[in-house]
């Protein structure tokens, strides 16, 4: 775990519903040890917090 020390956002990267517009940005997530995950514009998946939160001991 880490501590979030800053958050930056570009207002123009979001839709009017305040959802990230994947046609405008390509977000990535650093996993450590030179590993990154990217968001595919072709696949968008939602995770049920009730299912996945309990499986891993909470979110």
C-alpha cells in the first residue's frame, strides 16, 4: 500500500457525466517491478464490489 500525495486531472478528459473518456486518454496503472496495466478502449469491465471486495478481504 502507498499514500496518495497528489492527484491531477484534466477536465477535458471527462464526459459531462464525469466519467473518463477513453477516446481522449489512455490511462495506465503501475503494478511495480516494471509491470503496467493499460485500459483497453475495446474492453470496459465493471467489478461488483460485493463479490470482489469480499474475496480479497475488502476494498
